[in-house]
C-alpha cells in the first residue's frame, strides 16, 4: 500500500474513533538484586572437655605384693617413701581401697555427665599400685586440669569428719592458689552433702601437708580427700553404705565441677 493511502486510512479511522492502540513499551529489563551471602555453618572450634584425673587410693592387690609396694620411690622433697600401702578398713572389714574405687567410679559418672573427660590412675580394684610417684606422673602427663586423690583415714576412734590435703610448702605454682582453691571447693562440696570437717586433723577441713608424694610431685592443681575416719563408727557406717558413698561422690564432684567451671 502506498504511504499516502496509509496516511489517509489512519485519518479516517481516527475520525471514527477506531485508531489502533499504541504498541505498549516493553517492560524494562529487571535490575539484578545483590543477595547477601548465606553464612556457612559455624566453624568455631568447640572447647575441648577438661581432663580430670581421679586417683582412687591404694589397690585391691597390694596386700599380696608387699615387696612391690614396699620399695622406695621419690617423695618429691628430696627423700623417699614406700611405693604404696594397703590402706585401712572399718571394724567390719570394709577396705579403704574398695571404698576409694567405688567413690571414684561414682564421681567419674557425675563428671562425664557434665562433659568432663575423666582418667583414672588405676583401671580396676584388683591390681597392685601404681606407686605414688607414678600416680602424680599420670596427671602431669595428661596435662590435667586437676587431679584428686580419694581416700579414707584411720584416725583416733573418737575423731570424725573429712579433711582435704594439699602440698605445703608448695613446690610449684600449681600447688599454690590453684590447689588451695580446689581443696576449698572440695570441702564446700562435702559440707553441702552434710559431712563435717575433721575434728582431729587440719582446720576447717583443710590440711596442708609436706609428706604426701603424690601431691608434692604433681604439677597440676592437686588435692587429696580423706573422706572419713574408718576407725569411728559413724564415719565407718557412711563409708559402708552405698547411699553414703554416693553423697561423698556428689560432694567431690561438686568441688571439681566448680573448679573447672562446669
């Protein structure tokens, strides 16, 4: 069609109100939107569980190994002392080594439930030793946050209660404030369980000593708990009763957890 005719036709259609609708402009191209990067899952390292070494006193096989446990080992202060001993017992024959082993097992379960890694200086209650110097070395080599030895005492028949020993005079930085703070936390835990401080040794449940090789040789915070006097009827009954042993364990575990911040 000629251009002139097209123009005429458009004029006619416009006059009749039938002009074609203008062609709509195309939509503008979408503008890309910058998206924030999705952060990856956290890669923050998880703090490792603190390591605690429990040292159940003596051992079930010590009585049959007199030569082994009687040999001398370093005492940490330039002298020597016997490798280990058989421990004491109640009038009914309940042995300290069995008490210590049972309480340590209960403490271990309580600590592990709170995310603490626990190691023991002995794997069972039927072996011999280890010697006191080796017990300290186990904690040192583990780089433990702390170590606690668990015992029961043989004191005067009329005396009762617990006491917590630390190495004194201190031989290493860990034996100063860190060990003293651990001892106080352990004493507080036992008091909270209804146990009283010793009436015959130490003061307020604390008993600084220079003659315990395991404490002298420790290079991590260390304390030794004498939970009870097995020569006293009331204390002996507490050590023989599973419920009593659980209370000792609860008190010791509370002191450890307070010290490691769990």
